[in-house]
């Protein structure tokens, strides 16, 4: 049976006894990182509704789970994400301009518009691209962590996924390999209450998600996922365990996806508004803000000022990306062959004629000589 759910801050923001010794500046930073996620995603939804970008999957309600845990990673560690961890990438070094370029799929997008929006990647902060095929990042992370172990590296690989993904093939094979090979990996299961329209209560007959680790010999820690301090501490312990060679852990961060599954979803079709309202009252940002106010680490009005500063920064970055050029048409045939073969050059040239007729070609998109 999984152990007791870890909590340091109760829903009213009061610290329970034995609060870990975190520096005041660290606590404030955790709050600001959470606030940034909320602000960026609010603007992304606005842009999606205005028809400027195609798709958004938000972390609203999950900010403590994602930021609290990811903030415990070292620079050399890796974060294998699902749909909702883009805010952690921002915190770990993904520039806001690149985040936005990915959302637009414009000419500044380092993935050249080849990924669906909201699927970030950032090599310098060790954030591999995500596949929407649920659960596939899990064996990928385990493989990379096994390679790190063979190399004698001290890096740890954290892999994030949802309650729904705990039913995927990738979950079972990933946990089995990690348990058997004792690899330096932390499985971060963000139980956000729903897998699109399937409640997490109906996802499994196991008594708790933590119990799923036991089948693979992997210890689990259940955590209040709306308590940023608890998420941070639990992740720090799991990372330390992995780094010291004691093997993988499973963290279950229990929280709630307050918005729809994505901008394409209408959650009112399948869930009770009273359930949503109850979780809105347990908002992770408000909980941390109340704690910081009580501890004298924030003053009344500070949060509103911080929020306005973040929104101004985001808005000016949005204006820059709105003005960016589209992805170059030639990228369609790049990066596979060192020299584009004749049949692709012919196809591209025919495509270019159509693009030119529709006024979609840019200077530099020119035809290949055949
Ligand atoms: C293999 C596979 N099956 C089904 C889907 C459709 N699908 C997209 S998201 C999703 C639910 C994911 O739920 P969860 O793992 O809890 O993550 P959350 O979206 O709640 O963060 C499903 C079933 C998919 N993308 N891939
Ligand atoms: Mg879910």
C-alpha cells in the first residue's frame, strides 16, 4: 500500500509542522514561476480563441505539481514531458520567444513547424520533444536513464505523464525495465482527475496510483499536488535516491485539471461543475500566496504587480512573434537527406508553383535546379 499523502501547506496556506528549510527567496521564486505559467497559458488561450494559434493544453490547477517538482531538478537532469509541462521548460531555460514560436509554428520555431503546437523541445535545458501518442515518453526516458547509468553519469531522468498514461503499454514496460535495471529515473504521475472525459477514479481498479509501482518493485510517494512545497520536497528526495544509485521512484502528484483537456474540449459535457468549483477553491497559487503573505515574504498587492509585469513581458514577446516570417517552404524537404534527391526536388518545385499562385511563397523559397 502506498504511504500517506505528503503535505506541508494546508489548503488555507497554513504551514503544517516540520516545514522544510527552504530559503525565502526560493519560496518566492516558486510562486513567481507558477504565476508565469498561469499568465502565459491565459494568453495562449486568448490567442487560440482569436484564431492566431491552433491548439493549447493548459496546466491550470497543476502549476504546483509541475513547477514544484521540476524546480528540484539539477541543470544536468532531463525532463521528459507530456502535454502540460511547457511551463517547466520555461523555468529551466526555454526562452519565451521560442515557446511562442513553437505555438505559432512560425519561422523562428526550432522544430520548423513540424510539431503540433504546445509540443515543446529545448535541447539546452534537456527537454526532449513529446509525442502525442500517450505514454511513449516513458520507455524513452527509461532507455536514456539506463544509458546514463552505463556511462557512469550522475544525471537523473524525470518523466512526466498523466493518470490516463498509467494504463498505456509504455507505462508498464517502462516501469518494468526501470525496476529490473535499477535506472536513475523518477516517474512523475500527475493525477489531474481526468484523461479527457474519463475520470481518474474509473481509470484503474488499483486502490491508489502509488500501488501501481509495487508490481515493479518501485517505491511510490503520494503527494498533495496542489502544495508546491510538498511537490518540491518529494521530488528532491526521489532525485537524491536515483542519483545515489538506489533506483527509480514513482511520485503521484494528486491535483485537478481545472480547464478542459485542451482548447478543443468542452468539459461541461462530462463533469459536474460542483467538482470543478471545489478544486478551484484549492487553487495552488492562492495557497502559496496566502502562505507567503502570512510569512511576510509577500505584501498585499505584490502578486497583482508581479502578474502585470509578467503579462507585459508576455505581450511584448507575442507582438514580436506575430511579426515573424512563416516557416520557409524549403524546410519541407530538408533534414532527411544530405542532398535533396531528384524526386523530392521535382515534387517541391511543383508544390512551389501552387504556393506562388496562392501568394504563399516567400523570397528564398525558390525552385531547385533539376
Ligand atoms: C496511444 C493513445 N491513445 C489515445 C490517445 C488520445 N488521448 C489524447 S490525450 C488522452 C488522455 C491523456 O490523459 P492523461 O494521461 O491523464 O493526461 P492529461 O491529458 O490528463 O494530462 C488520450 C486518451 C492518444 N493520444 N494516444
Ligand atoms: Mg489526466
